[in-house]
């Protein structure tokens, strides 16, 4: 290999520097500017066609059980009020009913209740991504459950037991209405199920008490019966049972989606990258044509009869 070939090879494998990248960008400035302009028009069209959505949210927390059901069977006479208070606080932070609420508020059972409301059906028909989109969708409990699971989010509030329900919709008032009905439907389902379970336990305990004569057994059954009667009183009260509303649902006044600045900057960046890539492709095509020629005869133009002659001409080596 000659010294010139070695120098050319070492030049080709040298890494590119930041100055080289700046020089490439300067040479492609017209294509980058054209890509940025196209990005501006695309972003304007996207923002114009997109239907803006507003953010609705509400804050919920585990409802207070209002009784010592957690240890009432152990301490039926409430002889240790401090221990009762401690158990009450632990029951609030680790409420099984609230855990059930977290897992069913977007389920098919809640969706089936929501489908019975005509206002909710009308509001769902307004949820479209673009102005030209169609909303002729046949809603079922399964499809609505998938929609709620995707669109309604439950986020933790710090390290507390509070949870924030968030929903985006083009109509701010409908977002508030939907969150309110989701909470009501899920809480009522848990209440009805708990009431049915407690009523069944009371009937069973009453029958067991009538069939036993042992005083110790009757005392234990009485304590269990008292616990279930307390629970039945709780679910009969007209208050939140599983999830208490800390902050009622409210909707923001600013557009939450789409974020204008983020959309504009994203389209500008993509347009600039496409313009720079187009410039690079055109340069590569131009060099290939110059190297191979525009016709089949140019492929062999300048070749010597020696088959060992290099395929790269002096002009290509100089480039």
C-alpha cells in the first residue's frame, strides 16, 4: 500500500469532531430551515385539529369505620380504650374496603351502573381526539371498563393514604360529573355487598345462639353478633362507606391536553432532523453518481487494461 493510500485510509477513519458537526449543520442550513418550517405548519394543523381536554380531579381517602369492629370481638366491653383507638387508626390506614374500592372503581360492575345514565352516554360521545374523528361506538360494560381503566387514573398523594382521581375530557362539567358518579357507584357496590354479608352472618349467628346452651359459647356468639350489628348500622348510614371524599370533584380552567409548547417544540425538532437527514441523503446520492457516473459507459471510463487498477479515481481520492 502506497503512502498516499495509507494517508487516505487514516483520514477516512478519523473520528468526527464537534466542529465537523457544526460545519455539516451550516451546509445543511437551508434543508434544516425547510424542515423547521414544515414542522411549524404540522404543529399548527395538529393543534387546530385536536380537541382540547380539561383536567378534572377529586381527592378520596379511606372512610372511618366509626366502630371498633377490628377488635370488638376481642374486647367486647371496651375495657382498653387506648388499644381501641390504636386499632381504629390502623384500620383507617389499612382499610380493606378502601383497597376494594381502588380495584373496582373502573371495573365492569361500576361501568354497568354508569351505562344506565343518559348524561354519561352523551358525555362519552363528546370524547374525541380530533374534530374529524367519529364517536359512533357501541358502549358495553366491558368496553366502558377498558375506557375507564385507560382514562381515569388514581395517583397516590405523597406517602399518605389519600388518592387522587384524575380524568381528562373536552367538557369540564362532564369530567366532574363522571368522577362523582364513579365514586358513588363503587362505594354503593361495596356497601351493598357488605350489607348482604353482614345480614347473612347475623342470621347465622342468631341460629347458632338458639342451638347452643353453653354459656361460654353463647358469650362468644353474642360478641360476634354485636360486631355484625355494628357493621350493619354503619353500612345503613347515609355517608361514604369505603372511600370518603376529601375534596369534591373539580375541573381546571386551563387546557391540559394538548400541551402547546411541547407539541410545537417536538414538531420543530423532528422537522429539523428530517431536513438534516434529507440533506445527508442527497449528498450521498450525489457522491455515488459522481463516483459511478450517470451511464453504464462511465463505469469503465478511465480504467486501464490492468485488472489490478484501483477502482477509485484520483478525483475521488482527492475528495
